[in-house]
C-alpha cells in the first residue's frame, strides 16, 4: 500500500491523526472523529490555527469558553448542503459533544499569533459552485478558500463528484513556491463514498515520474498529496465526496495544469 494512502484506525473515536510530522511535511494536519450520540471530542492545537468541519451530524460546540450552541444540520454528507464550520485561532481549546452520530474533521496549519477570534464560518456564507462539464462536472463548497478572508494559513474546501465522473481534473499541481505563477501547497483528501462499500481512484504523480502512485480509496480514507498532480475518479454507480485541506508558505491557490491535459481547461473555460 502506498504511504500516501492512510486508512482509518478504527470505526469510532479519533480515526485519523495526521500531523505534519506524521505526513513528512511542514504545514497540513488532519484529524477525524467518528462519534456516537453523547460522545465527546476535544483538543487544543498550540501554534496551529484550526477549522472544525461538521462533515455530518449535529454537535454542541464550545471554544475558548464560549458556547456556540448546537451546530450541524447536515446529517448525511451526501445531502450535499453546506456544512457547519468553525474557525479556531492558535491554541484555542474546544469541545464538541455529539447530539447525533457525528463525523467531525479538524483541519490545522501552523500560524502566528491569532489576529482572529473564534467564529462560525459555515454554513452561512458558503456558496455551492459547479465546475467542469460532461463527466468532468463536480460541485464545490469553498469553506475557507482564498476569496473568503476567514483564516490566516488554511485553505479548506469540499467537493461532490457524481458517479462516473472525474474530479481534480484536468491533472494539476501546486508544488512550487513561485507566486503568482504557482504556490506551494501540501494537501490532504478525506474521501467518502456512496454506497460506502464502493471505491474510488486517485493518482498522485509528477511529470518526471519520480512519484507515481495510483490508489483505490475506500470510505473514510485519506490521501496525502505532498507534490505532483492528483486527479480522482468515481466509478459508475458510486458517488464520491472529499474534503480538501491545503496550506503552505502563502495562503493562495495558484496551480499549473499538466501540459498534456491543459487543453481540457482551455476548452471548458
């Protein structure tokens, strides 16, 4: 199995704990809890800002001693409505108590002293965007992308890929610190599938062939993208969701398409 593919460690509790050290890079962290009703998740990330995403389920959330109330109207991720999400400045203690079965993601990246306070950043303010056409059509919720000034380091988005479609396509990369042509961004993909017994495909590869891994992803798997192109495919009959977390030296998403596939982007423009 490729070291870029991370399987969940179980079916309950914290099932992913991907720190920058565990990933072998510098910026992106990703943690995931799967909780039964009444169970609790809590954390405080010293030196790292964080965004909580309620992937599915409802929870009573507190942060920095502040009661944020019960959050989360999306009980099944494939309802495809915008998610509840909360921004947490570095070092903020938080707790989420599940009011229903809950899947909770914690997206992290190193950041300086917090200039922002705790704030809800979703579902209000998250628009649904469609990209591509034909079997390259997919639907996006830009939770904390560059156009939303809601974080200092993190870029977070979720994507719904219909059955039989491609996504993160044409192949593109963001692995050079050469702004404005390209930004260096590490990235994680947290995958969900409908039906959950299905599979998806993701390839991570560089143009020189020094990295080339093609992975069959299962429900709740995470794929690490340290560099290179990283397209996904959803087989016929299987819907694919993924939550992306990106971070690097600059909070900007600038990428280059693979030269052999750039004609697709030009055609769809």
